[in-house]
């Protein structure tokens, strides 16, 4: 897909209550890289078919689709208001669920939201999101060649690796980038973003509007430009970039998505020591 959702482009007020799973270092979760997203099959006792979740580090907390809650016969939890980007929506918290992906136990509490609009844009049903709460306090390696999420005790970067600092923003993580050789800016590390980069700036000319609406941003089409993006010493030219005049999230300059991240063999998110390690192909 050419749009991003970082759906839950939502700033949750309840993420401190979230309970993440505690996988061991040898555990791994298979994923399918399709449509620009990392699809994970989730097993739950209430369903004979696996549920389809996205691994979405741009979402502050893990989410389950309201339709899936009904289909599984789960208790929806207390109704709450959730503040999103330029919008407020209704959700329910908490939805309690015993879920596994591969041999890894997943969070036990989820926010229920209506994801039907997003689901209709995919080639398969979307049942939920594994958000940033799932990786808090962990070292997670995304292997784009083996299509596995691996959990490590730690990581020692090789000389050829790009080692970038991670900065906590809300319940998510930001990394430094240089766009068009400008000064360093911090963007959200967002595996729920299918595109390469969404950039907040007023200093670049733009080309055509995106033909597909950016659903996560109230259905607005996003102006596009080609930019030069540097991650550490690695430079990418002619990167298709969505241009935003206003911040998507306060204090952040955009989103770094899968179209750039997938150009590396592995992407390791070390939330323990606050580093992002990118290993070249």
C-alpha cells in the first residue's frame, strides 16, 4: 500500500497500565512482510483460525478490532475516549485476552477500537495491532530476510552496522534522521507505516498529492516529494516522502516506516539500552 496508517496514531492516556509479554531470548515470532506491513498470526482459545495482527511500533498500546471482540465473545471493557490525530474516537479498555504468536505469550490487555476502515483497505481481515507496549524493556530483532521477530538478551553491533540512539516519546520511540542534508530531526520509529518517510517540514516543494488517502490522518491525501534521507552514515536518495505542514505527534518530525527499514537485513530495537541497530544486506 502507498499509504501509512500508524493507526493508532493515538496518544493513549492509559498506556502505563499495559502489560507486555515476557518472551525469552530464544523465542521468535514468524511474520509475513506484505503490503508494506509486518503481519503476525495470533492464536487465541476462542478462535479456530489465527487472528491477523500487525506489528506496529507506532501505536503506543496494543489494540484489538472491535468487530473481533464481538466475534470472539469477549468483554469489551469500560468505554473511554481516545484522542487521535485531529480527532477523538471511542474505545473500550481493557479487553483481556490470552494470546500467543509462535511460542511467545502476547500482552494480556488490549484497547478495543473500530479498525474496520483500515481492515477494508487490506487484502485480509485486520484483527489488531501489537504496539510499542509489547517491546518495552526488550531487545527485538526484525529479520527481513528470515521473516522472524527475535528476542535477544542484548546486541553488540558489528562495524558495518548503523547504530542510532533511541529516544522515548510518549510510549513510543524516535530515531534521528537527516533529510535533504538539513540538521538532525527526530522521527517516530513506526513499523505500522508502510511508506519510507512521513516528514514534517515547511521548507520543501511538493509534487502530486497521494492518490490513496492516509487513513490514519482523517482520510487526508498527503503531498509527496522526493528527498535524500541519511540514517547515520547511510544515505538514501530519491526517497518518496509524505510532506506534512503540522506535526503528526507533538515534538516529533515525522515517521520512519517499513519502505526504508526493509532495505536492511535486520533492524534491532534495543529498548533496554536505547539503541536502534541497522544491519546491511
